[in-house]
C-alpha cells in the first residue's frame, strides 16, 4: 500500500464509523476535528505496522481510526482557552471557536469513549483476548500515564518559564523536556505501532523493536515541530506559530538551539532506519515518513 | 451486606485503586473529586445487583469503583466555568477551584480512561468475554449516546429558557425533560445495575427487569433532586441551590409543579418496588435506597 491509498481508506472509514445521530451538535463537533485535513500519520503507522509484521492491514482499520479520534480529542482540549487558547488548527477554526467551549469539552470527552467503542464494535473478528490487549494499550496511552501526563508537565513547565527565564544549565531541563515529548507525542505513535503489531500477532521482541522505533520517531517528530514553529509560516503549518518562543516556553530549540536540534533530529531518524534495516523490515511508507521529517 | 459495609468497602477500594504517582498533581486532582464525601449510590447499586442475582459482590468491586470514577468525571466537567460554573460540590470546593481549570479538564479526561483501566487491571478473573461486555456497557453509558447526550440537551434547553420563558403547554417539553433525565442520571444507574447483573451471569430477562428498575429509579432520583433544589438548604445538600429556578431552567418542578412532581416521584418508587416483588428479588439495600428517595 502507498501513503495516499492508506489516507483515502482511513478518511472513508472515519466517515463511516462516525454517523451523525441525535443530539446532532455533539456528533458534528466530534466529527469536525477528527475530519480536519491532516496527514493521518498515526492511523497510517498503525496500518503499516500491521502489514509489516505480516497481518492484514484491514484488520487494523477500526483501531487506526480510533487512534485518530483520540488524537483529535487531545487537540480539542489542548486548544481550549484554559489550555493553549488556540484559534486555528490545521488551517481551520478550532473546535471551541466553532461549537462553543461547553460543546468542545463534551466533544473531547465523547471521543475518549467513542474511540475504543469503535474498536469493539468493528473489530469483533479479532477475538476478545486481542481486543482486551488493545484496550489496555489504549487506556495506558490516552490517560494519566500517557498523553495527559505529558500535557500536565508541559503546562507546569510553561508556568515555570513564565515565572523566570530558563536557566539553560539547569540539569533537570533535558529530562523534563524528554518526559513531555515522550508522553505528549511518542506515546500515541507507540500506541499506533504497537496495536498494529499486536493485531498482526507480532512477538515480544518485535513489539520491543517497534516500541523503540516509535519512541525515536515521536521525539524526532516533536523536534521537527519545534524547529518549524520557529522557521515556518502559518500557511505552511495551518496553526498560529511562534507562540512557544514568545511565551518563553521550554522547547527543543529553546533548550538546545536550532543547529543542535537539527543534528539530533537527523540522528534519531538514522536510528529509526537502523531498526528497520537490522530487523529486515521493509516499508516504503515508513521510509517516506522518516525522510519527510528530516530537515537538511 | 448493609449499606454502611458496602460504603466502607468501596471507599477503601477506591483508595487502593488510585495510588498517587508522577505527575502527582493530576492524580491528586482525579482522586480529590472521586473521594469527596458521597453516598456512593452507583457503586452500591452495582455490588447489590451482583449479589441479588447470585454473584459474589466482591467480583464487582473494581467495576463499581470505576463507575464512581466516571460519575466524578461528569461532576468535574459539569462544574467547569463554561458549563454550570459551580464553586461547591458535596460541601467542598469544586475541582477547578482547587486545581485550576486546565487541570480540572485533564483530571476529567484522565478519569474517563482510568475507570475502565481499573476494571481491566483488577477484574482479570472475570475472563475476556465478560470484560468486553462490561467495556461495551461502560462506553455506551459514558459517551455521546449516554451521559454526554443528556448533558448536551440539558445545555441546549438552558439556552432555550434564557431566550424565552418556557411555554408550559409546549408538547415537546416533557419528552425533552425525560430525555435529559434518562441520559444524565438514569444511564449511570442502569450501567451500575447492568454490569453488576452481568458479572453475576444474570439472564436476558433479568437484565431487562433490572434495566427498567434503573430507569425508574434514575428518573425518581432526579425528580427528588429537583424538588430538593427548591426546598432544601446548602447545608443539607452541599451545593449551591435554587440556581435552576433562578435561571428559569427546565426541571421537573418547573414543568409540573412541586405537588405533581412528588406524586410522580412516589409512583416511580412504587414501580421499583413492584419490579423487586414481582421477580421475588430480595434486597434490604434497594428497599432502603427507595425509601430514602421518597418524599412525603
């Protein structure tokens, strides 16, 4: 499968999995952010991991779409006035601007359970044991041990930076930054890759390799995002940029500077290629994703 | 088992199931609202339904506690400034007043996945098939087909009432009010009763009866709440009262008046007793709950 085929498959499936029913406004609000134009990176990773380990990628489609719903949930709540207070996302108005704050909170809440419900409803063929494994992976990544842990520490680091300019020599900062990136970003990547691999009956060693791959790719992706936040434009990115720098926020570039950030990014991408090569894993799709994130 | 024994068991189990780990503030925020002093009605219903249908109530303990966590999640988000904007809950400050709005949003989010994660972690003895059934019940009640549907229509009815005083002859109003109460309140009661019954291997007919029981009890509970909102005090209820009336909100008492509300409440309680008697179901605990809700 090619990237574009996956994207079309995912977009069609999301549309099918999310019918609008009463009360319409909440289902419309949920669907609005999930269907914003996007790269569908996480669901693509899930399908491709499944295929790469010998599974039928179609078996992973409900799980892949559920992870995109979960991702949308994090965006809706992160954009709220009490969090990042963002008006634009993927070039469109954010959920609370369109539907109001109360509905945006509820749409996010609803997605958090609609996502795993979608898996249970449309993946009965996987059997109950595998479904329970997928649920466990989902809860671990979606909750206070996963993305929410990252978001909480991110908010706290922001408060720190407002109270005082960062001391770049503070030896705790690299650890804090790594914690934020691991949980805010890499955890969803690992969820996508691991569930795809689990559906394909990957063994423990393979799960370990793909988890490491997801960790490196997640951090690389976040470094690239931090670099682009400083060097790109609204038109290219579809969201308000430079806010992090303005707020004096702890980011990869604010801590290490753009040059070292770019070096580290490319090293992480090399490590991802090594994992694929050392395990004889062939994937045009992952190669394409890795090459896209690289910044020369 | 007596009510007080159940309450103690539940409070101890919640404490065990919710250890504080890093990042501490989010786990503390989650636990704060779950452990506010409360009647633990929903988890008690879950344990008692399990016992009443011949199961071991201890098998239902993780599910019962998870439903209390879900209930706390709905309270945290309902109390937010963009929703009901409440400062007090169960006589204590609300979550966002204590922990800030961002953390309250995230604590609610975290509880939505922590609750079913608790079930999977501590109920492995139930087997994967039964666990999947419980997950399905949980997602249905927690999401846009359940409590959130009720909350959304409640918000919309509030906007309606702000735009114009209710026309009490509007024939849609009883239906809308019933929809709100069914989903906002009865859905969690039914979740508690049904999961307890499922754990006890209740058959389809028994599930049907206990669902009907939960529907009547849920509406009765909500009518009692509406009556007390008009006739009780802050000290008795632990939350700000009279707000609904002040806001001209659609409630059972605003639509039907206190006298008819009380009559309907007591009729529903009689129906609940009928279900217990007709099915030869003996439960001191349910009898006690029903008699407590009755208003003479």
